[in-house]
């Protein structure tokens, strides 16, 4: 089970890395819930819209997987987002700066799909790298 | 192995943070800890993590941490946590505001001989600063 769920998690991260949000969506349950991307809980549509906006702001985004840890129905993925800030991001006009942002996401997998996910991302680090917040 | 590490994480949170018993902190983290989540303002490794831990308890003396989820595989443990507290002491240069905060984070530890020797963590630092009024929402 751990290996199957790890594969699902890796497929999701690879789809993100390829900027294929339809492929991400195909792995997501219709009633999935995403915690930590926005102040409010996002559903599958909300998550796709959020990621679409992120990819617009950082069009050359790479998602690099550093570690995958699976246990039961949970998979944690420690990863980094690397990209260049080329368009407005949450009200911050394009800076042209490169960022590398650490993140840990936990997926709960049910029936082979992402049913819930929790994200913590180093947005403070991102803001510092963009020059919006002093380092 | 995972069950032993889960218990260690529960002890760290319940005794180390919620009961402020620093012996639980010392039991969890190895003296040879490599910590990838410390700010540049503190020393590396165990010393820095201990300083950060003490600083958080001093800044939020009524802090209560909740283990939201804990799981692991092999020598790795994943802990998702939430914390609440009142900002009553200086924190990272921010004088006490009296504000109540609520934050969350995810940590990963790699264990050797029953202790964490590598620590990765991401937590809602922006949310913390916004709640303290240091950064606009």
C-alpha cells in the first residue's frame, strides 16, 4: 500500500512539474479538500485555480521532490518550488527574481486518489527572496 | 520502529511544549542534530533548535501544541501540528503584543538510536507575523 500511494503522490508532483493541471485533477477525488494553500479550505476546483495562478506568476516553475514518506493512507512529500517571478503574484508585481521555496505536503489517499491534502510552504522565505520582506 | 517514534513525538509535544519539561526536548533531539529549519540568527544544530524552542515558550508562555497527525516509515517520522498561544514575550525582535495566535506546521525527523538526527520543518511564519500585526494581511 505504501508503494502504491507513493506512486500516486509522485505522479501528482510530476504532473505539477509538467504544469499539467488536468493530470493533477485526474488524480484528485471530486470532493477533495486542500488545507494550507489559501486562508480558506479549497476544493478540487479551487486548488486547480490556485495552482494555475501560481504557474502564471512563475511560468518556469519546477517542482523538485526531495523525500517521500508513506504510511497507511498518508504520504508526505518534502519538495521545493523553483521559479522566476515573471507576473503578478497575490498582488506583488513581477520582480523578475528567482525563488526556491521549501514545502511539505501531506496527501491522504483514498481509492487511489487524493482525498485530502495539507500544505505548509515557506512563504516567508519566498517573500524574502522576492524582496517584499526584509531577510 | 514507527510506534516508538510516534510516542517520542507525542512526548515532545505534551511534555516538552505543553508542560514545558525541557527534558522531553533533550530526549527527542540528538546532540548531533542537523537542523535544516533554523533561522540564521541562531546557532546550528541542537543548540539552535533548543534556543528556538526556549524562545517560543518565552514568547508564548501559555502555548498549547496539538499533534494533528503523526505517521512514519522506516527511520523517518512526519508530524503535523497546530499551536495556539498569547504573545506575552519578545519574539524574534517583536515586543509583546498580547495578541492570540494560531499557527500550523509540518515537521519531518530522521531517527538514529531513538533520537532525531535530522530535522526538516515548514510552518506558517507569514500567518504568525500577520496575526501579530507585523505584516499586513
